[in-house]
C-alpha cells in the first residue's frame, strides 16, 4: 500500500503533532516561529552525542 493511501485510510485516527525546540533557554513550539526562524530550524543538523564523542578519539 502506498504511503498516501495509508494516510488517507487512517485520517480519522490521526492527531496534530506539535514540535517543540529549545530557544534561548526555554522551549517553544516551532509552529509559532516567524518565517526566518522556521528556515533556520529546518537547516539545523542533528547528531547523537555518544556517536560524535566516540569518533573524536
């Protein structure tokens, strides 16, 4: 089954997901960002701390 078909099939079961991120020491929902801050958030690179520390040695 294609992804779009699966989404349509379960449309009634879905709920909105609000993504929060830490900004200047406190958490804010990304949906409340202005257009510039949303663009900056999309460009962020995420990493796993343990993996990056093990490769540093």
